[in-house]
């Protein structure tokens, strides 16, 4: 087993950064991430967290093609290499990201999208009196596995609608914890391969979109201590026929890199 930090630390880290009680089954927080926010906010808690969740952008893709993620890396300054969980597929990994629990505990152990029944970050945030929101694509894992909570969900067929709604919500500034999903790299990588022109264009577009959202956040959330994250679920590898896949216990599928930035309040 590797010595890398597990994806299961993210949930408790985000709760700690916000000053929210940690969900019941969550693994301990990642100290370097919580220390990063503590230092940025001089010991204060964050009152906004914005998680941008692109699907399937592997560490090896991020390392090999920095030119296509430059807009995102310029807008983040904390890099956190992580190992996702097995099987390395979307509902399993996003299940772990927002419960802090291993698949055996949160209950999604394959490519299925049931509503998670255990305590989640969304439940913990609601209990603390704060408002979470999910903006995701129709039929995606993030549009399904965290349903049935007393919170708002904005589910759309297209990424353009997701982006437009997200921009509107950032400017309205009525929620405390945002989860925004983007499936394009994953969908295109499966069809054309992880290093295809089409997939790398999707990688570039994800970085651009994240940067655009970061500009809006910096402009409209000056009164908040905010953390933004560029946080994928798992990686990917090339398979025969020029296609892409994931789900295996191999470095290409397991190793990912989250990027974060803290914006201390400035008014
Ligand atoms: Zn995925």
C-alpha cells in the first residue's frame, strides 16, 4: 500500500476548515490541508467552501499536460496528492469524498447510484445551520447519491446550464457549501482516450471554467473566508482501441491531485 493521503480525509478536513462537526463515519482530517486554511485565515474558520468536481482527471494527466491546466493552477496554491478508493469509479469515490467513509461503510461498492444512508458532509453542514447546494448533471452520481437531504439541488442536462447557474449562485451568495460537478473529461476520455485531442480540450475547458468561477468568487465574496477546491474523484488509463477506462487498482486510476486556494476576507 502507498503512503499517500487517502481521499477519505477530505470530508473531515472541509468540516474542520468550516468549523462544522465531522460526520459520524469520517476518517480523520488531513492535517496539512487544515493547517493551510488555518494559516490563511489566521485561525478563523472558513464560511464559504466551493468544491469544483471534475470527473476522472488523473495525476499523470495533470503532471504531463500542465499547459492545459495552467488557468486552474494559477488560481490555486495548495497541492494535495491523494489516493482515491477502490473500485475507482465515480459513485464510489464521490461517496467517500463527502462522507469521509470507505466504500464498505458508505455502501456504494460498484457503479451504482443509490442514495447514501450514512451521515454525510451535507447532513453535518445542515445540522450546523449552514446551507449546502449541489449543482450537477442529470443522471450523474452527484445528482443522485446525496439526494433526500433538506437542501437545494440544481440538476441540468448540460454543462452550460450548470456553469450559468453556478455563476448566478456565486453572485447571489446565499449558500455556504457548494458542490459543482463536471463530467466532460470523463465522458470524452472513455470514448477517445485520456490523451486524445478531444479529452485534452475538455481538460483545458475544466481549468478555464474553474478559473472563471474563481474570478467571480474573488469579486463577490470579499466579506467571506473562502476555500475553493479543484477536486476530482479518480484517475484513468488508456485501453485498447484508443479508448479510456478506470476502476482498477493501478496508479493511473488511483492517484489524483486536488488543488485548493484560500481567500481570506478583505472587507
Ligand atoms: Zn468519475
